[in-house]
C-alpha cells in the first residue's frame, strides 16, 4: 500500500496527454520497461542494504560504500526532489481542500488550510510506517474504487481502431518516443520509502521485496487501465486540442465527458483528487522523514521524531505560504536529480557492496544484467531530459 500509494498520484491523469505523440503501443512498452528498471533499481538498493542494520538509508549506504563526495551529491538530490515534491503537494492541495472545507460550512483561509493539512499529515508520518501504511490502505482502496466507478465503463467502450490508431502511419510515433521516457521514470518513484519498509519489517528483505514487486505491479496495472480507457475512446487526432487547452485534468475530462455514463462526475473527481493527493503526499513525506532520520542519526525517541518532523514539513510549508508558485521552475530539474539517486546510485551501491562483502565470489549473471540495464535506463533518461531542456525534442501539437 505504501509503495503503490506513493507511486500513483493525481499526476497519472497527465500520462495520456504526454504520451499522445508516441501513442498507446510505444507508450505501453516504455511504461513496462520503466517499471522493470525502477523495480530492479529498488531491488539493487535492497541487495546493498542487507549488509547493514535494518532501516539503513541512502545516507548511510552511500557514505560507507561510495564515499563522502557521492553522499553529498546523493543527499542534495534526495532533499531537492522530495522537498520540492512536498512543497508542490502543499501548494497544489491547499486550494482543493480549502474549497471542500468551505463548502462544508467551515470558512478557512488558504494559509489555514495548508497549515491544517500539513499538520495532519505530519502527525501520521511522525507516528511511523505502520500508521502511514494503515492510512495509505484506506486512501488507495478508495482511489481504486473511485477510479473504476468513474472510468470503468470506458473499458467496455474501447474501440480497437482508435486504440491502435489504425488511420495513422507508424513512422509518425518515433519523434515523440524519447520525450515519454522521463515521465515514465517519474511515474514509478518510490525509492525514498524502501528504508522505512526495511525497518518496519525488521530487516526481513523477502517481505520488503514482495512489497516492492506487488506495489509497483499494482501501480503498473492502474496506469495500463487508465491509458486503455482514455486512448481507446479519444482518437489521437483530438489530443492536440486537449494540449492546446492546457493538457490538464479538466481539459482531458472535457474530452471524455461524452463517453462517461456517470451523473456525478464532478463530485467523484473531487473526492478522487483528495485521496490521490493525500496518498502521494503521505508517501513522499514519509520517505523524506526517513532520509533525514538516517542522515541525522536520530529516530526513535518522540522528541527526536518531532524534531525530524519539523525539519521535514516546516521548510516546504513556509515556502508554499511565501512563494506559492515558485516550484514551477525548480520542479523541472527534479527529474534529472531523481535519476541520480533512484536509478544510478542504487546500481553503484550494489556493485560496491558486492566488491566489499563478497569479493571472493563473482557477481551472478542475472544481477550483473540488472546493473547494466538500470544504468542504461538512467543514461537514457539523462539524455532525454537534456534534449528536452535544450528544446531539441519535438512536441506533439
């Protein structure tokens, strides 16, 4: 629940829009390849972590196996990515929850709403992984039920010629494939939660591996359900108009409206967005909390957990109040830094751990292939991100 809830957020609604150029077939292949690569990178991190005490995080492993320089690079990457995401969730969810609370007859300001929401999430995260997992379970089940209630009927109306885009030439998809890759990497970000789960299960890595495999696979199934439901009903030729209107959830739902058979679309979407934001908000901040705890060496005592909670939540909260729109520029670099700590570093940790703790035995071929595949995936993402930032990738318009 923690893994899947962290991975699947409201950002899933943008996938059909960013994948419209490459379309269904190529997007599914890239999505599956990204899922496999991100799962392998998590398993490689676990492979290195088995030589340390339960719950040892990125800071401990990177400092010990890769050295101080890599620890600084990795720590800055994690703090930037998870901090920016926390900032983004507070900034984006504040107006949504303010509207709902005000509609319920409790007038609150935007600042008060952000403080209230952040305080509730912080209380759960400070209590520990067990409490996060319980709330995640409720939120994720609600998300899946609402998703099926909203869009399940679309699967019964999928048109194969529309899904396969049989009226178009296959050669027209190639220019847009590279631009999809960074979004797919971002769609499977869960690595900040691994050390928390390892600690929660007392170092029983078999259970953690099971959590990673089932959690990420469930997320993949949800993504495939969503892509099939949307791309099987909206022709590719209609997506440029959706992109022109902003390419957001509202524009996509407007295009889907004639296909949906529910009279409570707005209400269900509002409720879904609440659960989607809360799920990912919990997952990201739980990962940030665990990283700061590992980095500082403080964790167990209540006073220390409150101190870590303040370091986790106060800076993003204050930034969201004083600079509510400032994350737009910064978040553009989150994908590059996420590639470093969630892809490249786990592969390097696995190699170094093998060299230190099992130097007398060669690395098994399957693990060696995993390392090569993960590093190749990271290099491809860095290349795609760089080309995108340089405006050298075509945009589907």
